[in-house]
C-alpha cells in the first residue's frame, strides 16, 4: 500500500492508497489543495461500472468519473457548486442511472482556524477524533429501509451475476428518493449532504468505502490498513459478482 506524508499549513497529512487489482490501476482519487485561508481535501471513489457501461477516451468509467470530480474540486467554486459542475459534465441522459460514469466523494474545506466544512455525495466516509473518542460523521447513503431490502436481496441471490446485480440496483436505486446522498454523475441533479464543525478536534479521517472502517479500526488506522487484504480474503462471504478486493484511499489530517 502506497503511503504519502506531507504538511499543509499547520496540519500533518497522510494518504494511503492501493488499487484493488494486480494491474495497479485504481478507480479512486484524492485531493490536497492549499488555498488562501483554507485547505481543500477530498477522497473520491469511482463507482464500479456494470458490464454495459461505456468509458470515455479509453478510460474505465469509474476512473474517468473520479478524475472529473477531482478536476472540478480544483476550481475556486464552493464545494457543492463544484460537485454540481462535475455532475452536469458526467451525466448522460440517454443512459440508465446505473450505467452512468459516477463517483462517490467526501470533500472538505479545512479553515486556518480549524473550522471544518464537509460535503458528501454517496458512501465515502468521514471520521473525527476529539480526545480519545472517534465519531463517524455520516451514516448510510441510503435510507435504512432501502439498505435493508437491498442487503436481503443480495443474501437471497448469492450467486447472482454482475449483470443481475446491476439490474437489481437499477430497480432499487434508480430514483433520487432512494438515496440520502448521491454519487455525482448518477442523476441529472446532485443530492448531497453537508456538515460544518467549529468545535476543537484532534484528527480527521476521510476514506473510500473500501477501507472498511469502524470505531476500532480507525483508532489503529495504519495497523488496520496493513492487514486489510488478509481480512478481506478471510471474511469474504458475499455474492459471486463482488470484486475480490476494493480500491482503498484514506486521507488522515492531524491537528496540532
């Protein structure tokens, strides 16, 4: 797993990233962009495309979407506006929602005074530590009832092919009302979650869902990431069409 360390302003940053396949090509992306008065940060997770999805310029649809979202966040626009711009560029009205090039994202503006502004579309994660206590800042990207129905279908169709899973996800998630927050690119308009914190904090972690974080794991982040692939091999009990390993990107910020 690649590890990058840097300092931005008064903050220490570490990024871990690893592709889910032996090719080394990841569908994730990340951003650290210092600006006057703040630092813009993001972790972006290109959504694994169904078999009928079409790439652009010879690039995998998920990797393309992650790159577009990252590029939009480099602009001077506010976070939500930048993601709306990426959404408008990615969405193709002729395609069904599941076949769109799309990417989940957690984007942050970290002000010099420590204030944190976050925007999320999809299921990327954000964790905040104050003292010894960690707090997950967002819940599921789906309402509880929708998530439970989908989990039940997957359990009942453990041998479903990738095409069958994609068709089920189109039926289940083919409308914005089935989402709490939506990956940019999926629908004609964005649906995002936003939070702001001005209380003191010690550590912030942003992650793609491939990191499989929970309270215990985020407390020993580097140790957990070092054993993640072994855990995946041992714990894999899911449906046949699932990827053996997911791409992983984690960005940690430590406050002085």
